[in-house]
């Protein structure tokens, strides 16, 4: 058995530390899936805690980690297979969402990933199970993940699903990977189902978002930000005009999606859609918020205060209050997830079978898994 | 005590079947393989299911959960002498209109749910052809599709949470009513697992608002290529119809003899397209479809004038399999998926296979998502025919995989395609799936010998778990 130091020195794809990432003994950016396999095999052999890093935009989710190795997906940046007519695209994990959507838009298509992704990568969005505003129309990201290549904690390359838009061949590894926060393996490559980008796009400002949501018949999204509500419409020009007429408000051309909330402390409040109005009312007045109507998520930002009552209420209606950004002291004081899910031992058994030495993002999932 | 006696203590005499004829009935589903049902139990509550699981484990009897038995891949039959747990009596429906969801028992019949929610303005979107008979529990087990999953997605997108009895006889709730429940998406893995991970006793399903308006178009073409080009053309114009269904000439003829749906029998391919939404939107989309069909030399182009005509067109489509029963005493219905752009190439090769084996083949399929349903009609009394049908079926799957497709789009793997899994997955892929199965059900109590080929779990791969870790 080689020493830890020489094992670290032997890892392929060594790069300089990444700004914003926690301090580690080695930072690697493998250029191929084979290199990811090699790195994780070595990391498992030497029990090296490994933090997976995409664009760094969703690192605020879950338990904090003191890594020995930071594994960046920046070197996995290829669009592997784009089939516009089949409405599928296969990309490596490190491809940036913004770059992918720009490329797809040139062909009149979209992956319906987050609209203001910043530096986020496709792999990061999938690993964190993040969806854009348009999930109101196209469903969450997990419903559009057709195929995944995962390199497990002990360096096995596993492929699940397939590059067809409808498939029930075997257990659904793609869905298991979505939102797994790197705990099963490094998501190295994914195939996504695409949608045509609507030929007409419009926005309507309304006073009553709930009424507009019902009247417009499946708009792209209805978003309420600090008391102001916008309905995002898309389709043929006739559809957009029809939807605006049904709402009864004038439409302005184009979509102006809200950007990420400012503030160092941010939470995702998740409730059944019917509880969204109550949820907004439960949030303290000195918090900023963005609410996805019809979906049931409110992202809030405000002072680092006491959220116990809000979390208790959210959990009592079947939801959750999840910390998504904050200073280290806050993570030390409060469980970022809240009450873990009921099936915790089952979750552990699965994680153990994919990452037997538990080196990948340990402690990040709910329940300290 | 025996298992029979204990089950009768638990459920009463009438809800445990043991007579040979009864066992024979529950020894088969709509597939072609017969299993060995030793006992058949009909629970009515989750607590009863949990007790049944504990009892069956005590007596080391494998458990196979079952709904209406409409599955075509043999997913609901016991391959080993086993206990069949029929869930059709668990058919409660609790609608939550505010959230457009419903908690339903696994025994609720798919179409019954939509009929119940229709007056409230909602429906359950997955609509398999068997929807008047199949249960929601079965839909969840197989992640069923249907014509309208082109725009709406398969069953998994319509299931928010599951109540499930585990191999230990515990009751777990996976998922929840709020978006993005915490932790791994176990709900997403259980859907489509064909009864191998647990017994679903209740499901929280999403209801879809009924569209304010709908247009259904019938188009026909003298060449299959033109029909396929129309499908691609529609989607390239940015329209994803609610459904895009295609039938070949032989199927159209069979349907017309059976129900007179008004399909032109002289066309090489009939394409049924449906768009839903606000009136202005569906008119615009229907106009685009008409334009694309015309550009591709459509020989027939008709918009259903009213609900009656629309219903007739859909009756024709959904009667396809019944219609074939008139053509030959037996049929073998297949289900594979290919990338949509490979449709024409695949069909040409599929016909060649059938011709070479001297088998009559008819085709009806979900053209929008490349989901083929080649149907072989035959007489099993004919000597050697069954072997020919099986050989042709295997070749057909190989062709689909070769062009980048997959084994099944909506029927599942069951026992039928279990060995074929090796065509699309390698050793490490199958091992990973077996690890998922093992995490839920380490002793393979639930529906053994299904989905994964024997020996999928490969203990040579990867590293052993770290000692002292959790479990």
C-alpha cells in the first residue's frame, strides 16, 4: 500500500485549488471518465474524503465537508451527442447550463434547466436536483434525465437508463442519481430530454397569481417576488395571445426571469402547492422571497435569525425548510435539512452499496449520510 | 399451523384462495408464461398486507403482488411456487382538489380514477390501452405509459408519494406532497420496479387539469416514410402534440373490420394527432399539423368535427389489440423504443424479420416518442410456430437495440425480457441495479426472478463496505 501522500500525488488531472472551494490536500479536474474511475478507486483505497465540485453554485446545500480531495468536473466539458430531431442531448457533467442552453436555443430547443444558472454545471444541477421556474410546465429536472453515467465511490462506472425519451428498461438509476448530491457517485455524463423552445414568449404582470395560474391553462411559470407577480407564457403566438386574454392583462414580449435572491442566508421553503399562500404569509416581513406558484417552493433570504417555528410549520404540512446558503456558524448550529426522511436506513443501505468506503461528499445528505 | 391456516385466520376464509382452478387463474397474467400460484390472498388494508408479508416470510414463501393482471411481460406471475397478493380490493380514492392530487389504493382502475375526477375538471394522465381494466398499482409497478405520455410523461411523473410495505413487513412512505422531498428519490426507483422492492399499498398521484379544448386530426399517407417525416416535421415546428399515434395498413384494416372507426384502409400509414389547450392555441397547432402533413403528401386530412367523432377515432386506436384477435387466434405484442428518427429504418427491418419467419406482423405505435408495438398474429396450433415467433421477437429487439433503442418503453421487463437486459447493460450496470434491489429486499422475497437476469449481483466488483459503517 502506497502512502497517502504519494497516492495524492499520483492522482491524474491535478490543478490549482478552486476559488470558493474548501481547502484540500489535492484538487483534481479529470479530463475523462476513465480518470474519474482511477481517482475514486484510489480515494476509496486510502479513505480520502472527496468533495465533488461543478460550478460551485449549489454547494450550500447539506452538511459541511472537510475534504482531502476536491474533484472538479471542469475537465468533463464535452457535448457528447446532440440529436435535435430526437429531442435528446448527451453531455458530460462539467458542461455549463448557460452554454448548453445557448447551444440548444440556436436549434430552437431547451432542456428547461434553471433560467439564471450563473456558473452552474449540468452535473451540479442534476446532483442537487435543482429545477428551473419552468418546472411548472415541464416538470422537475428529474423527469427529463434519460440516461446517467455514474462513477461510484469505489470507482465503478455504471450506466443507467438510455438515450430514448421513453424507457422502462431496468431500475431507474437516473432518478436515483438526481438529487443524490454526489453520495452515490460522481455524475459524469447525462442524457436529457429536450423541449422545443416556444416560438412566442411573453410576460404578464398580475395582481392575483393563483387566479392567473388557473386561467392561463399551463403557463410556463407563475412567479411572485416580494408581492409582485409575473406570469410567463410560451407557445405559438396564438397561444400566448390566448393565454394573456384568458388572464385579462396585456402581454409584453419576452421573458425576464428573476435572478437569484441577494443575501448571505437563503432558505428553500417547500410545501404542498395549496399551502404556498400560507407559506408566504408565514415568512417574516423582513425577508425577501421568490415563490413558484403551482409548484410550492418559496426561496427566502433574510437575517440569520430563528427559523425553528417556520421549519416546524413547514414539516407539519408535509414540507421542509432547507438551508441553501449561509455562514459556517449557521451550519454548525442548525441541521441544514431539518427532520430527515422516514426511510433513512434504506437510504443508508443504498449509499453504502454505491460508495462502500463512504468517501464521496460524506455527511451531505439528510440524516448526516 | 400452515400458511393457509394463518392467512385464513387473518383474512377470513373467502379472501384466501387455494382451489386448483383459482390458482390456475392467478397463475398467469396477460403474458405468455404460466407461473405457480400456491395461494392467492386478497388484503383490504395496509396492515393486512404487512401481516401477509411477515407470514409469508416466516413460511419462506415468495410473494408476488398483482393488480388486474393486464401486464404483457409476465411481471405478475410467480416463477417459483408462491403467494399471489391481489390488491384489487384496495381501491379507496381520496381527492385533494386544492393540490390537484389524490391518495389512491393500488387496486383503483386507471379509467375509474379519471371518471371520478372528470366532473371536478381533472384526469389521471397516464392512459395505457388497457386503462379500462388495469390498476394504478400495476401502472406504478410498470411505470406505464400510453398515447398521452408523449406530452405528459410516463406514470413516474404523476406519482408524488408511495406508501409501501417492505420486505421486513414495515410500512414506509416515500416522497411527499411538497416539491423535492429530502434525500434520495426512492419513490422514483420504486416506480417501475415491477413489484421487486416492496408492495405499494397507497399512492399520492398528481391529477392533470382537463384541457379547455382539444383537436384530434386524422391523417393518412401512401408511404410510411411520409408519415414518419410528418411526425418529425410537427415537432421541428415546435409543436409537441398531446399524442401522435401511427398505424400501418394491416392494422388499419384489422381495426376497420372490427370497429369501423373511419380509418382509410388503402393508406400505408394512418397518423392520429391530438393537441390540447386553449381554443386559439389548438386551432393554431392544428393548422401547423395540417400544413406539415400536406407538405408530406397526406392523402387524407380530417379534423374530428365533434366529441363523438373524436371518441370514434380513439376507439379505433385503442381497439387495435382486440381487432387482431379476429385475424388470428394468438398474438404476441411487443414493446420497444427507438430514437424517433430511426422509426422508418427500424420498421423496414422489422417487416423483413417477420417475412423471413413467415409471420403476419401488424404495427401500431406511439410514433411521437419512438415507442414501437409490433404485433405478431399467429396460430400456436401450427407446428413450430411458437418457436418462430420467439426467434423473430428476439431479432426484433436486437435491431431496436442496434439503432440505439431500448428493450421496453412501457410494458416492462418482467420475465419476458430479463435475459435480454444483457443486450443493453454491462456487468457493472446490472450489478448496480442488483445492489438497489438488494438494499430493499436482500432475500429476494418480492417477485423473484424478474427484471434482472440471474447472477446480476457480481460480488467481485468494487470494494467491500468499510467495517463499522452504519449497517
